[in-house]
C-alpha cells in the first residue's frame, strides 16, 4: 500500500471545435436567409469560407477582420 495521496483530477477543456462548427453553421444559414446577391450574403459567405479553411475569427485587429471579410 502506498502513502501517496490520490492526485487531483479535472475535466479537460472542450476544445473540439464544436463551438466553431455551430458558428459556421449559423453564418451559412445567415447567408441563405439574407437577400440574394447582397453585400451581407457575400460577407457571411466569406466568414464561412474562412472558418472552413481553418481560420480563427476571434480577433480585434481591424486589418485581420478586413482580410477575413474581403474588404
């Protein structure tokens, strides 16, 4: 028998990309709902493409945001 205490355990963070997938699906639905050939549709599609290509949209950098939106 050991004199060592049991180690503290905790659940691992859920970093499986599920939140990003839900956000991508939301943007995809937004692109379908807004009027056809509008600027809003273009920007939503840009966001979906960026996320599909493995990009991250959590940034405050205006240059990065312009690049993501294709402005």
